[in-house]
């Protein structure tokens, strides 16, 4: 029984981490969208933001 409790706790922790990571990625992609639509892409360094978003979604997607 202890193993299943530990497993459930770990799964809950991983899902919480994944949720937080995806929220951060969503914010980054929102910034990229804003930069593109506002015409200020160079000020936001959209490529760097997209790279960070890609890494976040990959990392937390694997955990989920």
C-alpha cells in the first residue's frame, strides 16, 4: 500500500509541475503573439521566447 501511495504522490507532484510549466509556456507564446501583432518583434526577441517555450513544453510534457 505504501508504494501506491508514493506513486500517487509523485504523480500528483509531476502533474502540478507540468501544469505550472505549461502556464509559463502559454505566457511566453502570448508574448510572442503580442510582439508579432504589435509590430515590435525585434524588441521582444521572439526567437528566444519561442526557444524557451519549446523547451518548457518539451520538459513538462515529458513529465506529464
